[in-house]
C-alpha cells in the first residue's frame, strides 16, 4: 500500500471589506479566464462557442438575480 504524508495547509482570508472585495474580484477574474480558455479550446464552430458563452452569461445573471445581487 502507498504511504502518503499529510500536508497541512493554513489559509488566511481578509477581514477588511476592501480586501474581501479585492479577493472576490480576483477570484471572479480567474474564473472568467478559465471559462474563456475552456471555450476557446473546444473543437466547436465559433458560432456554437458564442452560444455557449451567452448561455453561461445568462445563467450567471439568473443566479445573481435569484441571490438578490443584481437590482
């Protein structure tokens, strides 16, 4: 059986509102970049990729509306 050493990780999260907003912005940017690269690397026609991107945007907007984040 394979023996694996445990890895301990400590995470520190911001406590000030400005720093929390900055972290949220950075996470959103990384996520958006990932989705963009994923769509670009699909072996699908450009038109289909654009339809997928529109569907993702629509889903995000709907989720935000239900969460009360967009007025």
